[in-house]
C-alpha cells in the first residue's frame, strides 16, 4: 500500500543509505581511502629495476685505486672509497653491504645474515677474480621476464579489497547501531511494531548497496592504474564479495550488540580487526607465520576472504575451487548474526 | 469492550542492588481521557510508562492495556499504541518527512503522514533535516511519529521537559487538540501547571506509588482550602500553634526560613496575621499569596517540593 512507502525493510535500509551518503567523512573512508592506500603502497613497492648494491673499499691500502675501479665497472655493484673507520661504521648501520680491504689476501668484511651482503660477496668476488684473469668455462644466455600476477601490487590489491570489506562492514554497522542505541532510538523502534530482525537485516542490505561501489572502485583502480590481472569469472568474484561482506556485516552486528558507547564499540572492533590485519595475509603471505599457526589463521574470515579473492583474481579459480573459503565465511556470517540477535540490547 | 484503556495492579520494579523504582503501583486510565502521571524526577513515572508499553519487564503485578496483555498479544498491541519517549534523538541526517515515512512503514493501519505533520504544526519543516529543528520542533516530531500510527492510546513521556515556555505552550495546544478529539493520552510530567492544564485526571506518584488520584480540581479541593499564604519575618518567627487558630487558616507548615499557611479565605486570614505580627512587634520581610496548585498538593502530601525531586 502506498502509505507504507515500500514497507519497513525498504524504509530502514533507505535510512542507513541516506545517513551514509549524507556524511562526507563516511564517503571518504569507504571510497577514497582504500584507493589512496593502494596508490601509496603500489608506488612504494612498484617493481623497480634491480638495484645496485653499495660496497665500501678501504682507502690508502695497497692498490685500492685499482680495486675501486674494477668494482666500479662491474654490473650490479656501486663502490665507494671510505676510510677504515667510516667503512666499519657504514657496515654497522647497513648503508653498505660489504667492506673490501685490498691487500694480499683481499679481506671481505660482511654480516652473513644479511641477504644482500651474501649477494655482494659473490658479485665482488666474481668481479675481482675476472679482473685477475679467471675465465668462465660455460657460456650463459639470459632471458628476463616480468610476469603479471606475480608482482607485489598484484598480491596487494586483493588484500586491500578484503581489508576494505572487513573495515566497512564492522565500522559501518557498528558505529551506526551504537549511535542509534545511544540516541534512545532503538528503544523507540522497539516500542513500534517494527519486526526486530528487519532492523538488523536492513543494516546488512544497506552495506551491500555500498559494497558494489567500493569494490568496483578498488578493483578498477588496480586494473587500470597498476595493470593487476583479473583472470577469474565475474560470478565467482561476486559470490566471494557478497558472502564476505555478509560475514563481516554479521560480525559488525555482533560487536555492536551490547556496546552503549562509541569508545566501547571501537575497542571491540580493534580487538576483532587488528589480529586479522596482521595474520590474514593482507600485506604479506600468512605462510610466513610458523606452521603451527596455519590452521587457526586459515579459519579467520579475512584469511578466507583474501585467499578466495586472490584465487579468483590472480589464478582464475572457478566457483568450485573456492567453496571451502565460502563455507568458512558463511559460517562466520550465520553464527555471528544468530548470536547478535540473541545478545542484542535495545536500550 | 472494557472502558479502561489501561489497568495495572501492584506493579513492582527493582533495579539491583537496592533501587526500588516501583513499589506496588496501581493505575486505571479510562478510554478517551487525558491522564497525567505527576511526580518528581525519579518517582517511577518513566519506569511505569515503559512497563505499560512492554519495553521493560516488571518484577510483580498485572498489566492490561486496551484489554490485552503483553504476554498474549504483544505484537498486535504495538499496532494500536503510539509513543513519544523521553530523550529519543531522531537520526540527524534524515529530514522530517523521511523520519515520518520510516515510522509510518511499521504500521499496517496508520494515518496520513501529512495529516500527522499538520496536527503537530510542522508542515513548514517538512524537508528540513532533524539537526535543523529546535528543541520544541524535535519534540513535536516525536509526537508526530506517535500519531502516524493512528493510535488508540498515546503515551507521552515528559513531552515538554527542557523546552522554553513558548515551545511548551505550542506542545500544550497540540495535546489539548488531541484530547478534544477524544484520544486516550497518558502523559508523564514533573510540571504541575502542565498536569493541571492538560489532564482530565492526575495521579501523583512518589517513591514508586500513587499517593493521590483525581481531577486536578478535586486534588486541590482536597487541601480543604484554595489559597496559600507564605510569609517570613525579620526575627523571631511565630509558632505553628500561634498561627493555627487564626480565622480561615486550615493548615500551617514551618519551612526553613518561612511559614506556609493553607487558607480558605485570604481576606480574613491576612488581616488577622498582620494583627498577630503587630502585637508581637515583628516586621514582615516577605509576604506572598497564590491560588493553591497541584504543587501545594504535593507539598502537603510529601513535605517536599516537586522540583526537589
């Protein structure tokens, strides 16, 4: 009937959508922030050409000028003439990878736990041995490639997408609900015949309206600015995004189920989100953590979301290949929605 | 159909560890009347209203609203009630009309939104954001969200708390208009003038109990006198026993720095008082008289002023 303007679910959803649209800060955090973050990190970790390794040559020793010249001409090394004291200091602070003290024998001083020092030792040794007359016995041909999908930015964009879906789900729903409770509005709604579950459902629906836009912003940015590949099917991708967003909306309802203050709910959100920022493979692969933790890490919703997004975007995995991750996400969503509805405080 | 809109017996509500908000409260509200719950802050008015609306659980007692109980007919009952709760803040970012559409959508049978808007005189704010409303306009919006339900029974919890006098009068006109249309209204207030002006009947509530019930006129008449004389002298107050025999004086109460006489005939009592003071060679420092109000009724019953809480 016309007087009801589409019924309570439509009106409740419109309320949340309007509130978000009319709040410029919210629009910034939802749309602009993830894109700016991707831009900053993308530029910082953009694949550069291989960088020369800096090594030091101690001045004033026998034939140090000759050694510096040989190293200066070698590929991949930059040589600097330094006093013995300065050389030792720079080595300690990591500004040079290796210190060469010419003489007989030539001394290499370096820290073997530093990866680039090991590399420097090899390059310096090769250059000096060749200059001294060593001949290579096998001929080598080099083919250099850069595979799209294996770069850091390709790893990063799906991670940022997952991070954004988690953040907007928790923030968008958590803060909104707690503010509504603080304003006495939840109690006022309870006094009306509004179906309770529809209030919670409308929070999730309003999230999904924005989800389409925020996901499109990050993905299109990745594709067009950094050439991140998108190899999977759209249906599999949308399934991951929607089920993931619903799971985090459920978690948002859960953290906001009882909190009466913005400070209270912020603390809970950090408790939920910070471990996942670290463990769930947003900025680096979770496989770097000890094996004993892997099972737990894989059960986290953000891990499942990130892994599924990477599988679809980078590996082109179809719907059948991501069902396990979707199952984990759906379980989080259903469980947190059910618990939130039970715990929910109306005043 | 019962002619009672609300009937409750022996309501008890405790807030652990040791607050007793309601201590056996009885109440009957008839259909078509505007009924006032009057009492100081903390008397248990809001708790009563929340229990009657099924928002707060009671520890003991029986409640019937519109002939139904919350246990059996909770959801159906909500369709028939309208409410303006104390301290509700509507969403800042929405406009007045959007808020009303939201609340209207909850009711199967409601009224036209524009009619509700007209009833609270808010048409010109139709498209204004909630942030742009004054305190009085926000409160009128709260009443409008109750009216869109086209309710059989309307709850107004402290509808004018914190408003300036002009905004209060605006709201009074709206409530008087509802009353003249025969709507049943239960309102709570700690303003005696509000209860006197708006309500057909009033229950005075203190410490979680009804301590007096009747029309404002009956309650004031119950004092046995229609006027109150308050005076103070510069030094040496006459005793209660000296004042009681004066003509027209019904009751005497000594306050910290003044005496308070409840009198039937001011024109006899005041000259007699002057005579007494002259004989004792006492000088008046203050003298005031007024028609007895519900405030005086409350003072008589509790020994405290309504505003003391």
